[in-house]
């Protein structure tokens, strides 16, 4: 897939001169200078006490951040295009690909290696402790509750999100109100977990027996003759399910949209033929529809499994991980920021990482089969 | 024919029920955010709809010399204080004592259709205000309240979300073009890196990045959050943009090369305009992701009160005043305002983005 670059018909056929190169480096150097200056300016503006209105800081930061990227690409490319052809040819791909690769390396590759190393060291990352942190992670009783909770999240969060999405997709496919219904189910996807936490905390709100209940769930429960309950607290281990419901509410829209598209891709003749053969709708659903969209079901399930594995915001906002609702990501946060234990914190992060490795391998295998490369 | 109608009725009925179930949480939040502080805390939001309840029709203030320790008679109803406090019913009316024994009064109530529909913007004023301000109360008096400064947090969230959306997209688009249309050593390996990083849990990267930030003194600034979101969003962005850009018809590009255009010109003049749908769908995705993020903001902005984002402010109100439902509901709605607007305006692109990348880490 090489794309031959045309001869340098656009460029003056002059030779490579030191002065010229220096001259053409100037824009790049100037923009680097402007960016560095802006970096210190924005940083200090935000970290020191000053009387600059926040709006001014915000506008400046946006212009500097967005403009900086554009400036950097443009001047770096300008510089490379002034070099002799062979060098332009050699370096230009790295102007295009380089920034992204550098960012990925700095933000993901190196940190992963550093975290893995830190997981074999003590809480201050000074002394080597071997597998001690992992031994703690896998044997401590509190950690076992954490794993149990995460398992509940992965199993029930995923299965309910997938089946609810599938049911709604099938129903809306047969309804005239498809667009409206899908938009309503999909809407929670735009809501943050913190916002969703408030919404559901309000639904679970509990008031003393004598007072009128302001939470929907307790109002219904009391009207049916029950005593008001603190659903997310003293109702273990069922309180975890009251948290999982929130994510089902948020993510069903996602699975519904993907299933809806997949269902529309099932050939109509196939369904028609089955109907002619006398199959009922339930048989059609399980014996034709499901096998046909299996690929989508696996893809959606994988995404939601990974998502629930890392669940953090909902738990931290709803219960803070108390009342036996802690999960891997909240425990990671607690170990690192509450107990300042870098070793165990890192070991927990590594466990999360190990859990996604099968998916990573699968993705790479798929990639290796692609013909584009 | 008949079975067709009834089955369509079942389908639409079930769908309507699910939709109702799915929207009630948000509706409850929205309604409560406009209700007075006392109303929110003493009655369910659903009582704004017409319903039957005991409603006060008359207020009797007993004379000061009435002995409240023996039977009292009002409007021909005789009962003790203890009975009145519980409420005494007679001829469809309920007599109920409000307040304490010494300075309380008696209310005559009737069970009739009513609604608690009274609304206010006061909650929004309070969560948005910065610092102290004077609020007018329902009864006409004024009170000095401390605002929650959501307006500043809103501004900060914009300052974080816009560059944290634009920067990764710019980087990803350039890289995607490079991977799709340029030849260079290590191309396949570098792209495999992008694919491998698609599902990496960001928790594994947080602490090392935090250490770099502390060393650079950028912790607590917008820059810290931009860079982190850029790094975390890049694998998916590059992957999606590559899928799109590599499928663009080859002959358009070849024609441009023959005309002597450089890679940079082709990219900016040809590829970017052609890729708008892909750019837009990822932009929406990333914008919502950054705007709604809590973890990254919590770690890299932390407790710095001037630079906090909306999700952090809201989480802080939850933590410090978890029973102030009038503020929580309005605060939550403020955090949802922009994403919901973006979502409803650009839903089509958002859906496309979701379909293209069902493997985000």
C-alpha cells in the first residue's frame, strides 16, 4: 500500500543548504517556544492565587491547547517538507504518526510497565517484596468480598444489560414508535455516573416510618405494607444489586442500539421461510435470530464485561464502597489514596490488567488477519 | 387479522411500559429540581400530579384559656389533645392538631383532589451562585445562602472537555492517515500497539502519570486532564479513524498525488473534509466521555476548589449534603444539561460512533 510520492516538481530544485534549513526551522522553533511559554503561563495561572476571571483563563487555555496542536503539526510538517526529498519521504510519516505514538507510549505503555514493576515492591516502592502484594490481594478476606462483588457486577450487569437490550430491540423493531422508544431508552447514556448516582439515590431515598416517603421505591414498598428500607446500605449482599440496576439502566441503550442494527441485518427471506414452515415467533427468535446475531452478542457482552470489571464511579458515589459494596476499582483507589499503599494498589491494577488480556489477545489476532497490512 | 392487532397491542404496550420505567428516574429528578426545599423533603415528587389527599380548609386557633390537658371541643368535635394530634375524623372532615400543646393550632381538613404543583428556580440559583448571595424565601423574607458555584465548575468542564476532545482527534486523524496512506518501517507493529491498547484499563496508568504530573507541577491543572484523556482516548480514536480513512476510495488520493499535492495538503484539503462523519461521531463520543468522567478528574484535579469539574462538584455535594435533595437534583440536572443537548442534537452520529467501536477500554 505504498503511495509513491511525486517528484519534487513543486519544490525549487536547489541543493541542501545549511542556512536554508536553519531558516525553515524557525517557524517550528517559534511555535515550540510559544507552546512552552503558554504551558507555564496556563499552569501558573491555575495554580497560583490571582484575580484573573475564570472565563479568561478558560478561554486562553482552550485557545492555547487546541491552537497548539494545530500549530505544532503545521510547523513540523513545514520543516520536514523543506528538507531534501529523500528526507521528507523518510521523516514525514513520523510527523503524522509520531505524536499519537508518543502520547500512547507516555500515557499507557510506560505507565503499565511501571505499575507492573511497582506491584512487586512495598508500599513506598522502595523494597522488593516479590509476590507478597498478590498474595495479599488473593487471600485477604476483604479482597475476597471485593472479587465477589465484581463477579456479581460482571455476571448480572452484563447478562441483564444484554438481555434487556435484546428484548427492547426486538420489541421496537415491531413497533411504529421505534424511533421515540429507542431515543428514550438510549438517553441515560448521556448522563454521567455521578448524575445517575444522584438520580438513583433519590429513588432509594429513605425517610423515617412516620414521615411520608420521598423515594419512589420506598413509597411503593410502604404502600404495599412494608417498612422503609435503606436499600443500598443494610441489605447485604442484595444492596449490590441496587447498584447494578443503575448500570443496567445506563447501558441498556448501548446494547439495544447495536442489537437493533444487527436484527435489521437478518435476511427477511430467512424469517419468512421459517414462518411458512410453521415456526412460531419464539422459535424464530431462538433458532434463527439469535444464531444470526451471535457475533454482535459476543461483541456487546465483551464490551460490557470489560466495562463492569472497571466499574468505579457508581459505587464511589452511591456508597463509597462501604456496606460490603467495594469493587476492584474502588479498592484500588482506597489502597492508593487512603492507605498510601503503592504496592497493593498497583497489584490490584495489575489484576484488572490481567483480566482483560484475553480480549487484548483476541483483538490482536483479529488484527493480524486483516488484509490492509 | 385479529391476532395481528392484539399482538401489535402487546408489543406497543410492553414497549410503552419499558419506556415509562426508563424515563421515570430522570423525570423525578427534573421535577424535584424545580420544587421548594421543604416540599422536596416532605412529599414525593409525584404528588405534583392531581391526587386525593387531606387538604386544610380551615384553621382554628384555640383561645389561650382553653385547657389543653382535658377534652376540648371544636365545631362539635370533642377529643383529647392526644387524639387531635393523631387526627379525629367526622362527617368527611379531619381535625388535626398542628404544632405543640401550648402554641399549636387545629386544622380542619377535607379529603379532596389536590396537587402540590408549586415550582421555583431558587434551587438552581443556589447551586449556580458563587459565594454568598441573598435569597428571597417563599414567605417573603430574605436569607443569606452560600452558593455551590456550579457555574464555575461548568466553565471548567467546558475548558477540559473541548481540548480533551479536539486534541486526541487531531492526533488520531493524522496518525490514521499515516497508517493508511504512508509507508514506513514499523508500520504494522505500531498499529498493533494501537489495537493492543484498545481495552487496557486506565487504572493501570493512573499512578505513574500522577507521579509525572507531580514532578512537572501540573497536577490540578486543565492540562493534566487534557493529556490524560488524550492518552486514554487515542487508541479508540486512532482505530476508528483508521478504519474510516483506509476505506476512502484510492483513486481520489492518487489523482491528487498526480497533481503534485503533498501529503499534508491532501490530508487537510481532502481527507479531513471527507472524514467529517467519522470525526463527528468520535468527537461526540469523546466529549460525552470526558464531560461525564469522574475518576480522571478526581485524581488529576483533586480537591483544588477553583479548577473542579461539574462531576466533582456534584459528588462533593452528595458527600457533604446528601439529604439536600433540592440542591442535589438541580445540581445533577446542570451536569446533564450539555450532554443531553449534544445527545439529542447529534444522536445519529453518536449511534454511528458506538457501532464502529464496540471495544473501548
